[in-house]
């Protein structure tokens, strides 16, 4: 019974401290963000309702999840150093409770935060990010126009598409060609003067088209003025990709990665990193919570402030290490999965060393 009361006390106060730290840090971030973007809001006449509801109400959960490992670490150090300064931890250990047993409620609280974080980054936040990104593209970023010319896209194995130009407003492409090449031989060439997206049908309309088929029997040519067809190509491929990876739910992200792989397209690393980060973040919360308890559970003569400062330092080292690994992964220098997991692996070893060496 005594341990159950103690567990509830630690879990409750750990989570309350996390909420408090998250509120303070995100409030500061939103104030800084507003001072940076207020001129854009005024210049483009962004409605107040859109600023509050579409942007900031969706920005707050984004930042809470983005820096949740940092905030949970700071909350852990802040709360644990306070109860250590009041000799509550000494009393717990003196009553026969082991340090590992005292750590258990913290890990339960961190697991709750980890599960909530995983659900949010996998399914909830992408929906909020779509609204926020649309707001930014409308009122902060310059209007996007697809400016690429002579675009070559692999749309399936052995199938290659070409567009001379594309208009994002009318969803119309000019001088379209799609070639099927088996080995070194061209087996089919599909060309059209224009290709127009039909949103209701979910298909493309090809105007003034020609289908040229080549086989062992010879060559066949079919022409026409208009035909609807399904192609492994969508208007999204020509739209702004501004933070596109943030707007995919986990199943959508997996499907998009498969699509890019089938096309042999560049830029796959960005989406793989996003996928792996969504799995590593809950584990980062657990690891940093454990380290936070270990470094702050001892009553220090230098006071609570020194322990909180140490917590901030270790947390920012983790973030810098994470950003460095992410940059290396984006450059394709090392394996993407290994690069994303590397900070967690390194800090797991740091946590074990601290657990074995720090006196408590």
C-alpha cells in the first residue's frame, strides 16, 4: 500500500511538472514566433481567427511533440532535484526501497508520455500540420508555382514520364511522353500535346494523343483527340513539397516511401528519417527520463539550480547530437536507420555508465 501511494505521488507530480515545463517553453516559442511573423501576418492580411485557430493552435502541439524529449528531461531534473533537496529521496532509500524500484514510477510516467507521443506523431499531428502548413503557404511563404521544365519522372519500374512544363493552377501539363523500356528496347511510347487532371474521375485526360506499340511483329500506332487514363502520377508530384513529410500519417508515410522507391526518386532520405524519428522519439523519452533521475536524485551542495543547469546542458547535447546525426543521414553518408537511432544508443550507454558510477 505504501509503495502504491508513493508510485502515485511520483507519477502524478512527474506528469504535472512535465505539463508545466511544456507550457512555459512552448509559450516562449510562440511569442518568439509571433514577433518573427507578425509583419507577414499584417502584409498579407491574415485573419485573426486563422492566426489563432489554424496556425497557433496547431503549432503548439507540434512544438510540444518536437521537443518532448527535451521537456521531459528538464521536467525530470526539475522535479527530482526538488524532492532530493527536501531529502525525500533519502527517506525513500532509507526505508528499504531500492533506487531501481524508485525509478519505476518515473518510467511508467515516461511510458505514458511515449505512447501519447507516438499516437500523436503517427496519426493526429499530421492532420494538424496540414492546416498549419496551408496557413504558412498562404500567409507566410511566397505563393508556389511549379517552375520546372523538361521534367523526367520514373513512375514505375521500366516506365518513364516526361513533361515539357506543368501549370499548378490549372493542373495541366504540356508535351507529355510516357515510355516503357524493357532492357534496352522501347516497347511502348505514349505521347500527348496536353495532360489535364480530372479531380472527380481521379484520372488524367490526354489530348491529341498517340500510342506507339513495338513488338516482334512490328509497330502499331493509335491516335485520338482525347482519352482518360490512370497513370502513377498525381498533381501532388508538382505541388509545393514544403514540409510535406510532416503532413503524412504513418500509413500514408509508408505508402509514399514505397511510391518513391518504386520510382527510384531522389529525396527518399527525408521521408525515411521522418518515419524512423516517429519510432525513436518515445524511446528517447524513456532514456532521458532515466538519465534525468540518475543525475538529479542526489542532494547536491551546489543546490537545485546547478542540477537543473546540468539537465539543460545534457538535454541540449542530446539535441545537438540528434541534429548532427539527422544531417549526416540526409546527406546519405551513413545508413539512415542507424543515424536516427545513434543518439538513443549513445545516451543509453551514457545512462548505464551514470547509473553504475554516480553515488546515490
